């Protein structure tokens, strides 16, 4: 291959790499924006404003999903925002929102079950152990455990995977088993750019762990 031909080939390869990066970057930026706005509302905004703020953010997340329909990450964050909105609103409308979030997580799992370190498994599991079971809702504690097992297998040191497994065990009457998961959540590696969320989650993990240790000690 001549030097000039080699140079053109190298330039074409560089252009292809840069093109791929340019395509990937906007979705990552859009997802990061959703993450940062969610954590600012969740942990730094008065509770009375949560429903209104999360509803606006859900609309923004829906547009990101429409822009990147073949990516799991926007679907996961749309689901997280909608499920958080369900908790903020409560009442009869919460179940409908939870069903919407469930569908988003399920679609994300079809696209890429490993996206965001298996976050769709975590988030879907939370719905299954929080939502009432039949005939009111779709809640299913056994299904929740199955999903949490998958989440922890993908991200064994993850702050959320361990926190939610611990919470699940507390809510299913197994506080002693929850201790190790909550402890792992407290020492989980920091997530770059997620300082607010990490701090907030660790506060929740510590509060739940203190409560669990008191329960275990009282037995």
C-alpha cells in the first residue's frame, strides 16, 4: 500500500471512529442530564415539589426515549423517573404510573439487560416488591428476588443493587440477612458524576441499617 493510500485509509478510519463517538455521545449526555436532574429533585428539593418536578422531568425523559428508541439507557431512566413520580403522587394514579414504568424496564431488558450495570433489573425488582399483589396490582415478591439476584450478579459491589436487595429482605421479614447487603451499599465504589445520588443513597442505607441492627438486637 502506498504511503498516500495508507494515509487516506487511516484518515477514513479515524473519521469512522470519530463519527461513532459523535453518535454515541449525545445519548450519553442526555441520560446524564436526566440522572443529574432526578437526583437534584430527589435529594435536594422539598418533598412538596417532587410530584410537579418529576412530572416535568418525565416529559423530558419521554422525548429522550423517542430520540434514541434503540437504546436501553433512556428507557431505564424514563422508568426510574416515572416510578419515582408514582411514589410522589401516591393514590389511585400511582399504580397506573408503576405499570408504565414496568413496561419501560421490560423493554430496556429486551434491548440490553446489562445497560447501566443491570439497573433495569434493580428498578423492576423494586416495583415487584413495592406494588401490591393480585388482585390490586402486579406485585410479586418471588419475582422481585429473581430480578435482584440478576442485578447483584451483574454488579456485585453496586450501591443500588445492594441497597435494594437489603431493603427487599427487610420488607420480606428477613432483617438479619439484609445487614450484609446494606453494609456493602455503604462501602460501594463511587460513581463518577453521581456524587449527589451516592451521598443520598448512602444516607438511606445507613438509616435502614441502623434500624435493622436495632431490630436484630431486640430479638
